[in-house]
């Protein structure tokens, strides 16, 4: 068996555990066969040093590069199909997705070559990677303050100092699938200096048809290049990697999943000649039309009002017709209305540079000492122009990036007349530097580390465009019939983080010999965060439609907090490790940009940090049972989650706005299992996660603003102006009660001189997952019919693969694969605006893809 992670796939709750335990107890698979070797060691860096995964008191999933390919894990999003308690959220397109681990969305930092960030967006491709590691639970002591949920570590393959080697991989399949990867490893000075060059192109035709045109949405098209170099000379070593990541593709396609046809704008008279037409039209559009007439955009008031009434009269019929179509499911949700006048696209250009340098001082006094420095630079710009309404932009289209990506992308949205001008503005730059001093006292008596971290993100200055523009309801409430900015012009500023940390692992047996094989680990991190955001108010010059900067404003916030970890582990036998751990995580507060949200429920100019405290018990066990060898790891945890930061969305005068509030507290209890069993030519691997996530406090204003002061449902602390509700009965978002997968692999009995051949099947399943923290309130208001629209009900996903490696003992390998065999439609996220815009949409994952892979490799 190769050196890979022992993670594994499985089925739902009882099915998944039942299959796995049955596999462990069924040596009849290979009765009389030779006993296979023990499960090989998997090396992880969960504590920033190389360690055997079975010796680390942390719940870790490690997926090797070869295993990732075999299991159809080709992008960051696919990690959720291979790791327990992991979900991917992509609320505003694939360039702004984030991991949710153990139900905690937004508290996961992705690391590339040990720096936070890098080319790790949710659609980023995996190529030439050594492994991907998922660390569950708060990891803020060694990996940063924002890792309250966990950390995902993406490790590229480093240059080999000894071998001239290379490979060329091609995958071709249906839906225009084309993945091409070339790698060349060149030792310049053997054992001292080498470089590695990797290039990659990934394409998949859009799998959602734009009705009325030949265009297709949900396309994948990326081009990548990576150059790395490593130099080792005695006590010094340095490793550098430069990564170029370019995306230019059609964006995601939201599909209409629920409607609210009762909004007033959907029920106006058809024109000014209809009964009450002029009166109702004047009330709805009089202010905008007065501005339009004054600016010469309309000949007179009545003509302007009549025009807007006729546009508004198309909204409800279009909603009802499209909802009737998409409600059929199946192929109906793989097409959507389209406005051919809009250049819908998604772009990103990202540059990443990392340098890791290390000096080994050897023995200094009573301890060894190693100094390590990790420098990172990132520059990125990108934007998404897409229809967010499932109606081809009739109700809403948007040029934006996710608010969570404020320090990763730039957008430069502009308007001419009433048309949007797509722009990405200047690069947003981020600098990081981490210094680590570590050592070991005695033979493992005390392993210690001290560190410091600094991150600097200068604010972008761009007077030419804003980062978010929305055209809502075809612009009927605006004089220009166009777009309105939801955020101001960026005008500079600076966001910084400083942190210091210390951690040590003490071999208690070395101090007290009667306590053998016991280790105590403790660590603490102190972080200081500061954000100054300078901006200029966004104003619309009505005659031209151009958005121009106005008065300058300054927003400022700072916060500080501690992260800590404490664990005790015991190596009961050479094969069994048990541990108990508790960790505290801190995620900083921030600034709510945009003045339109002032006065909305729970709005504050800044929001406070959130905190997490968890308790975990775990065991890691390697075993042999007759002809079966295997590995079984388990972790039970309980998490207390406070001051939860949640994004509220609203429509103000038909302008979409969003802001973050500290709204809730929650408790999450769960169990995670991972295992692998091998006997003869068979292997079975699985993972399973159970989570009981619930709010313990969720006090907020009615998200729909319909329950008013004086209603019996208002809490006693409500004021005369604001009714506060108990929303703790709402399901916790972005977590499934049951989730897991199973992979069964069979090595075909062919002569080893012909190579290695195998077939395998992977089944992933999960129970219902909600995408909104106010799902039950939505169902209460709009009916049970909306439940499936704002969640993803239980589903399964099946992948098949056949491999023939080193055909005839040569350099060529081949594979056939099918991903999503049953062609299941499954949702990745929803955008629910039933109360503000009358619609809810869902973004779906990839349909069935199949194809062939060919690989030529030398020198490996």
C-alpha cells in the first residue's frame, strides 16, 4: 500500500458504520490469503513538524496526491467528499467559497505551502500536490487566530534533489472535459539544488444551459503554472515556490427554487391606463421618474411611470412560469433564463510567492534549536458578473465578490447609462511572515516551539469602480433603470494582524518513570488585529449613469484575543493512542461597510470577535485480525460557540445590502470515525461523521421584519421600535447530522510484469443540510414547500474508477473514471430572498462526468 491517508468513504449513519464494521469482521474476503503488510505510515504536519498521523492527538484527514486523483478529488470543493465533518459553502460563486468544519462556517483557514491563502479558492484545481490535510477543531495556536473550525493544508510537491523526473497527464471526457498537467523535476546540483516546474490546464464546459442562446453557465476554465526551487547546504535549507493561477469562465447558474408572488411590486396595475394605474404607479415610481425626467432620460412623467409599470408587470408571470418549469426537477434544473446582452463571466488572476528558509543550529546547551522563517506574498484581482435571481437578471443581477473575500479580490464595477461595465481594478496585496524557533530537549523529553506572525493587507485605492453593484427589479425604482452600488469606493486603509505563540509537548514518562508513554501538550497564542478602512461614498451621476466618488469616510476597529490548546495523550500500546484535548479559538471582529444598512435590525458599524471552546476525546488504533489489517480512528467532541458572526441580508429601496452581526451562541456535539481495512487484494476505507448542532441562544430581529412590537412572540427585552425574537429553534446551517463515504478497492490478479491494475467504487452520502440560519422562520412564513428550496435533502454520490498503472512494466498508465454515476442533482448552496426580492435560488454541483486518463512518467 502507498503512503497515503487512511481516510475513507462510507454511507449514512447506521449504513456507513454497518458496512465498515462488517468489513472489519469479514476475513472471508480472502480466506487463506497471505497476510498483508501493516498499514503504512502517513506523515502529517498537524503540529508544524513531520509526524506519524497515528501519534498526533488531533483529528486529521490526510489525502495523498495519488489517492486524491483516484477518488475524483480534483478541486478544493471535492475535499468535502473525502473528509468527515467537512462541507463547502459557495454562497456567492465559486471564487468566494469557504469550508465549514464541524458546523462552523467561516472559521477555517486554508494554507498553501504553509502560508494562509494562496490559490485555494473553492474551485481551485489540485495538481502536483503531495497531500491535502484537514485538521478538525480549533487550530489557532499554531495556525492562526481565525482557525476556530479547523485548518486545511494544501502541500505542493517539493523538488527532488536527486532525480531527473517528469510526467505528462491528460484526461479527456464528456462535457468538454480536458485536464492537462505537465511536470518536470531537474536536479541542478545533485543533493543540493533542484527546481520543479508544473503547468496545468483544466476545462469543463458549462453544465447549465442558458435558455435562448448557445451559452452555458457553470463552466470551469483555469490555467496554472508553478515553479519551485530547493537548496540545501549543510545546516541551511531554503525552499521557494511561485504559483500563477488564472480563471476566466462562465459563472455559476442559480436555479429558481421558491417564489413569493405576494410582493407589492409584483402586483401593480399593468400600465397607467389600468384601474388605479397612474395613482399606484406614481406612488411606486414617482420619485425615480421625477429624477429621470429632470435628467432628460424620459420625455415626461406619465411616460416614465407607464414604462416602469409595464416592466414590473412582467415580474410575476416570469417568476411563476420559471418556477413551474424548475419544479419538475431533473434536466429542468440544468437550464436557466438568460439575458444575452449581459457578459456573464467570472475572472480571477492570482500570484503567490512563498519562501521557507531554515537554519539548524544543532545542539545549543541542553536543547536542539532550529530557526525557520516563512514569507508569503499574494496579489489577486477578480470579479463575478452573474444573474442571482434564476430569471436571467429580470429580478437581480450582480457584479461582486463575496464580502468574506474583501482582502482577497478587487472588483471595479462601473455603469454607463444603465449598463454595467465589468472591471476588476488593481491587485489586492497581502504580505505574511511567520518566524518559528523550535527545538527538542533530551530524547523527546520536551519538544518546544516559539513563534511570531505578521500579516499586512494594504487597502486598495480605486476611484474608478466599486466592489459590488446590483440591478434589482430591472432598475425600475432608479432614475437610470440601472444599477446601484451596495458598497462605497475603496480609498485605502490597512488591515494588520500580529501574533505570538508558544507550544510544548512534555514526555511525562521522562519526568515520572511510573507514568510511561504519557505526553502533555500545551500552547497559547495571543493575537492583535487592527483594521482601518477608508472609503468614499458612491454617488450616481444620473444623466450619464456613471457612479462617482463622494465624501471620504473612515471605519476603524481593533480587537485582540487568545487561542489555547491543552491535550494529554497516552501510547497505551505501540498500536493504540488515546488522547483528551481542549482548545479555545478566537476569530476577530471587523467593520461593516456601507451606510445603507444603518437602522436595519441588529446593525452596528463594527462587529465583535467570536469564540469557540471545544473538548475532544480520541483514539487511534492499528490492528491485525487474522488476514485483515487495518486502522480505526475515532474522535468525540463537544463545541461551545459564542458571539457567532452571521451575515444578514436585506433590500433597502430595492438595493441589496448585507452586514455582519454577533447574533447567537450554539453547542455542537459530534462523533467522527475513520478507518481502513485490507485483506488480500481487497481494501475498504471509510469515514463517518455525526453532528448534533443546535443554537443555545439566538436573539435577533425578525429577519423579514413582519413581526412587530406588541406581537406576543416578541421577547420582553424588545423595545417600542424593535421586536426581538427567539430564533434558537432554527436549524444550524452548513452541517449534516450524518455524513460519510466508503471506498472499496480490488487489485486485479495480473502478473506484476504487466503492471498494477485495480477497480474501485466510492459512495458518498449525507443527510439534510440547511443553508440558512433562519430556515425554520422561512418555512413558518412561506410554507413547508420552501424547506427543500433552502436546504439540500439527503443524497448520495457514486464514483467509479479502473486503473492500470505502469502498463507492461513501462512508463505509461491509464484509467477510466465516472464521477457522479447516477447523475444526481445536489445543491451546494442557496440564496434566499423571498421577503425582499420574492425568490430563492439554488446552485447545483457537477452532473455525471466520465472519461479516460493517460499518464507518461519517467524517473519516478
